[in-house]
C-alpha cells in the first residue's frame, strides 16, 4: 500500500450511527456491517416476537460477488504524496456508512434492511 499523509482542515459530522465509521488516514481494511428491520404499522401493536433476523431470508442469502476477469494495469506518479481536503461537512451517516480520507487496501460494506408494512384490516380499524 502507498504511504500517504492525509490533511483535513475541518470535519463536521452532525450524526454518525449504526456501524458508521469516520476514518482519517490510511487503513489496511475496513469492514462495515449493518442489519435492520424497518416496520411501519398503522397501530402500535407489538406481538412480542419481533426482531428475529433468522425469520427473514434476506439476512441469510449470500451476496453474489462477480469476479474481476479483466487485466488491470495501473501506473501512478504522485509528485506530492499528500491527500488534502479543506472541509468535510456531513449531515448524517447511518447503516455501515464510511467517511474515509486516505488509502485503503480492502473495503467491504454490507447493509441489509427488511421493510415491513403492517396495515390494519377493515374490521380492526379504530
């Protein structure tokens, strides 16, 4: 990995949550992982067994990663091996988001969300 310096004058992040990472400088690897159930209900009814990720196939399905088969040739020349950033301003980061200034050898990010909408039947409406 190339050795570089990262210079940032100002970083302002209002909110970073749910496996978010702020990384200034080089890293060998970054791994971000987040799972969430997003349930919208017409009525506040709780059944007591919500939140079991294993009940939903989306959380256990393998993610297909296509192999890179093209030959890649890279030639770089860094006159000044410094990464300079004046200002970074972020309102919010969530669900395995990464703010990274610098070099990284390996980055792996995964966020899985199951959206569920539970509507009342006509006879259940209040």
